[in-house]
């Protein structure tokens, strides 16, 4: 058990070093939580030490979510973008992860773009991309958008659809639209800089 706690503290410290320079205020909060965990661990208060480490990890996830917002696409011509938002989900919600999303509107039309990372859901999506029959079993079509594989589903009758993409085996991108054209969905997906997203720490 001692080794597990030491490993958790080392991992938390590694995350801290990544974000220390970019956000001193957040870094102070993270540092305080990790130092508190070290004191609790030295006293044998293992449960409290875990809680302090979890709190520090959650602060780091929140920071990462804020970084993800910068990769959401700008609105395409004729559309307006609502405010971007991000959240850090604990393991109890979809297995955890960090997500950023933004909605775009044009009259009664709506498109939602979401970027998710650090989530167990990635494994299921990667399996779909590796199995074309599975990917297209519910009406989706395999296509490439800006050189990246995508599963595109669209109904001409209802004018609803969605696009799912996995970038660098780390990021799940979902573009969902109601009362939209198929090209609108693709244009929003094309507005994401996949190369810069893949290079995100």
C-alpha cells in the first residue's frame, strides 16, 4: 500500500511540473494539496491523503479542460458561436475524462462540438475505427476529413447527423447537428486544427 501512495504522489508531482509555469495561481492550489497529502501520508492518514491527491488531480484536469477550449472551431459563415465550456469528470461519470464543448446556432439550426480526452470511452471508439463493419453497422459511413478518419452519420429526411473522430489515439471529437446540412457538419469538423490538437501536452 505504501508503494501505491508514493507512486500517486510522484504522478501528481509530475502533473504539477507541467502546469506550474503556465498558471501560478492554480499551481499554488495544486502544490498546497500535494503538500497536504504528504503530511497526511507521513501521519498514516491514508484516506485523507488520497482525497488531497484527488483534489489536486481535479484542479489539473480543470486546467486541461480550459486548454481544450482553444481547439474548438470558429463558427462557419452565417453561424454564431455560444460560449465555450469545459469540465473535468470524475471516474463515476463515464469513467472520467476532460471535455470541452461549444454550441453554434443559425436560426433554428444547431451544432454542438465536443472534444473529450483522458476517457475510457476512447478504447471503444478506437475499436470501432479498426472494424469497418462495426463502424457502419448503424448507418454511419467511414470518410476522411482533413486526412483524419471519421464516422459520419446523416439523415436527409430529418437533417440531423453526427461525426465522430479519434485524433492521435487521445482525443475523441464529436460534432452533432440538428436541422443542418451534411456539409455544415463536415465544415465544423474541418475547422478543428487536428495537428495542433495532437501536439497538445
